[in-house]
C-alpha cells in the first residue's frame, strides 16, 4: 500500500512540475512573440501548444500560413505547424514541451524571421489612393 501511495505522490509531483514547466514556456513564448510585429500569440490555458496569429497582410510575400512556416523552416530551422492543419488559417501552432533554452532560441528565431519579412504598410500604401497626386 505504501508503494502505491509513494508512486501516486511521485506522479502528482511530476504532473505539477510538468504543468509549471508548460506555464513557464507559455509565458516566455507569449512575452517574446507578442512584441513581434505581425504576430498575435494566444496564451494557452493548460495546453501543450500555443496558437499564434499571423497578419498575412504584413507578410504579403506568402500566400498562406503553410508557405510562411515552410520558409521559416528553411531559413531559421524552426518548425511550427500551419494553422490550416487545424482549420485555423493565418495561424501557426508552436509546441511548448521543449526545454526552456530551446523555447527561447526558437522564439528569437521566429522574431528574426518575421523582422526580415515584415512589410510595414506596403499593402496599405498600394491600396490607399486617397492621397495620390501627380506632380507636373
């Protein structure tokens, strides 16, 4: 009986540690990615994954979230699942179960990728003809 009780306590301890670990990674990822222009992370509530919105208008060179994450894999070696896999277009899903140092590095690489491909207001400039004037 004592062995069963000790095993259950060990499992509860492991579960609590794992939940704490996930929470730390979620908070760290959210903090980093929420500062990246064009991304909108959604803080998970007890999940092992985080959904991150991608403002595709600001990343106009990509036709879809699939193209976005494929290019990120090629350029930064960071793998995320495209939201279209879950019927959530214009999102990507990151896994929070990796070691904290790798989570930090992955988020920094995602931020670097976005800074290289973010097109600030380009689409708006092309579509905004209200202030269009031709100088003679």
